[in-house]
């Protein structure tokens, strides 16, 4: 993170499984791409980016440097202002 202010990446790798397909601890077999921010203890925000083909919400995660909370929130806010179409309700 020395050369960047924030990292932006998908909040999930795809739609969640259907309820009837969920087995105990299914999430242990699926990479949690948002986990590094939790482990590192750095600020992160998830922002909606629209809807998948299945009609479920999609998003990005914005991760900043340690104590870079203001930068993360500033980028998240700017993204939301620039993409008002993503704030609509699926329908």
C-alpha cells in the first residue's frame, strides 16, 4: 500500500448459492476476497455496483491504509455520487 491510496476489488466472486444448495460450512470452500482487510485491520467499505443477471446486488470493496478511514469513505462517497443508477431497487 506504499504506492496507492486505496485498493478496489469485487466484494464477492458471484451470487450466493441457492438456499437448498447450502451445506454446513460451505463458505470454507469459497474464497472470501474481502477477508484480507479484516485480517490486516485496515479500513474498508463495500459499495453497491448494480445487480447480477440473477437480480442480486453486486458490489466493490474499497480498502485503505491503516488509519486511512477518511480516504476510504471519500472514495466510496465519490463512487456513489458518480453512479446514482446503482442506488435503485431491483425490480
